[in-house]
């Protein structure tokens, strides 16, 4: 049941952020700073840029730019990497 509360809280937060951001509107000033802090916290806790974009109704590029502006160290893309041949 504790997991259900966390899911409800997360989806409620996603709805609130999405409602305050109408698609295509400019986000400036204090509102942009508040959004950047929220996105930074969520990204640092493990959410992906794509998940944040879907939750807020904004584009991947917008979220990426906000995170970069707020000084977040972005995670690598992951996946298999080629090692040195021995």
C-alpha cells in the first residue's frame, strides 16, 4: 500500500505541473526557476528526460535545455559500449 501512495503523489505532482504549463506557452522568471528546480529534483531521483517531457507536456528539447541551464550533470545514454580488444 505504501507504493500506491507514492504513485498517487507522483501522478498528482505530474498533473499539477502539466496544468500550470499550457502547451506552447513561454516559461520565464520565477515560474521557470520553480520548474527547473522541480525537474532537477525529479531527474536526479532517476526520472528520464522523456518521462519528464511526457509528464509536463513539453518537448524533450525543452526539458533538456531547462536541465542544462540549471547545471544538472546529464546521464549518459547507456546501452552496450565497445571495450578494448585484448
